[in-house]
């Protein structure tokens, strides 16, 4: 399973049962997307996607499971923690990180009705996570081995949020990728010195935004098609996103619509 990380073990909650009765039909799922993310912003965004499937042209038989962290572990968000937590839930490793034989995976899976041949486990995280370079090779190896979809944004999820607003090309790519802090107000005089370039741009366009907090999804819902199209102007390949500006989130939503 590769080198063990010396980070605190992360545990995931059991997915809450979601009531789909307000949709046109209630039918058995064709596919489930299990979405595990770094923080409250991404989590609330995908709750918004799940709760607005009709508006987003996502079919009734596509179920979106937003997997939250156990209470008290909300700040644990290193991508390796997320992936190892998924592997425990999928029955691939035990609570101590030891591999489970393949013929025991199904009986050790903690997700009801999980179908490894059909369902998608998606780990959503930022490229700019501190010291992520040390674990990238292991992350890609484990995800390829166990069929986990890497949904990475470079530099971070705020790039995807900014794509909801017109004319992303008005911003210099290198400034977006560098995503500097507003130290000495050198980027924006009126913005906090503790905020970074992308967070400030999203806040300006959305009429307010704070990184790491729950998102007002209604501000972004009408513009998701714009975001998907603008994401195509940049890198959408998880391997290349290690170095290039872009995000995989648009591709994930397109897969949910398929």
C-alpha cells in the first residue's frame, strides 16, 4: 500500500439517506457518485449539485452521495487522509491500514449497495495543499489501483468557482496559478492581506465568499454551464494538473449528466 502517512487517521460518516421523492420519479440508482472532499466549501457545493439534479439535467437514476467526515475531524483534509479513509470504507484496507485480500473486499465494504464495477468514488482536493508533492506518486498509484477518481484543481477549488463568471480569460494565467496572498494590499487595496488572489476574485464576482466556509450554492447554480465550458479552456487532466492551471470538476459534473 506504499509508505504510511504519519497523519492522524480520518474516518468518514455513513452517507445520509437522501429523499428523492420530490423528483419526477423515484427509481433505483443506475450509478452512485461517492464524493469525498477537503473542506466545507467543496462539500456544500456538491450537496448543492445533489439537491438540484433536475435543474442541472442530472438523471434521476444518478445518485450523488456526499460523504462527510466524522464529527470532530472536519479539519483533517490531507488528500492521503481522504484516500485512506475511502479505502477503509471500500473494504480495501482495515482500520490500521493493512491490506484486505481482494476476495474479502465486498464483505468489508462499509457502503451499502456499493458496486465497484459501476459506482465512482471521487476524491476532490486542491493541488496547492501544503507538501502535497511528497505524496503525489502514492496518491496516483493508490487511486489507479483501486479505481478512485482524482478530482483535483490547480491551484485550488476557487479556480472552479471563478469559472462560473464570464470571461475567465481576462485574468492572467500565471497570476491565477501563483495565487498570491494580498500582502501589503499589493493585489487589492480594499481586500484583507490574509486572503489570496482567487478567493478575492470569487468574492468580488459572487458578492461575498470566504474560503473554507459553507457555500451559498444558489449564487453559482445558474452559471454551472458557463463554468463547464470555461474549464475546457484549461487543463482537465488529473495527471497534468500537477503542474498546469485547471480543474477536473467540470468533467465530473459532465459525467454525472451522462
